[in-house]
């Protein structure tokens, strides 16, 4: 039995498969981008509408929106004002702890003995 490849046919089929695969992945990424973008806007609109119906915000507050620059400035101010970590000495101490034998920590009891 002899297997013969026709290179031009294989190259054409491989190219078609590659183009279809890339187009599927690219269209899925574009679809995900738009769905995430519009779902965020839809949720923000729905929240503002519910707050307006409940009377917690006014129409003027409903119109105003925080820009990206304002959000970045607020986030930077919060980050700089908060003390997130304590000052540490950067000294590592290793203590040796002697472990007392316990059958609960013995690995030999975890093995199964198959006796025939």
C-alpha cells in the first residue's frame, strides 16, 4: 500500500481550515468584546433607573457620569491614603520543630496492602 500526497491540494485544504479557524476565533473575540461592553452599560443604566424610581437620586445626578480620568484620580488617592501594609523587618526566622510520631501522620497506613 502506498500513500501519495498531492501537495497543492493539501496546502489549499490547510489554508481553508486556517482561514476558517482564524475567522471563527476573531469573530468570537469581537462578539465577546461588544457583549461585555454593552452588558456593563446596560447594568449601569438599569441601576440608575432603579435608583431614580426609588427616589434615591435626582435627574441631574442621573445625567452626570464619572469619566475615566476622575475614576483614576479617585483610585490613586485612595491607594495613597491607605496604609496597606505594616513595616516589616525583612528578617526570616526558621525554627525547627520536632514532630512527635503519630499514626495519623504516618504514610505507611495510607498504603493498601493486597494480600493473596
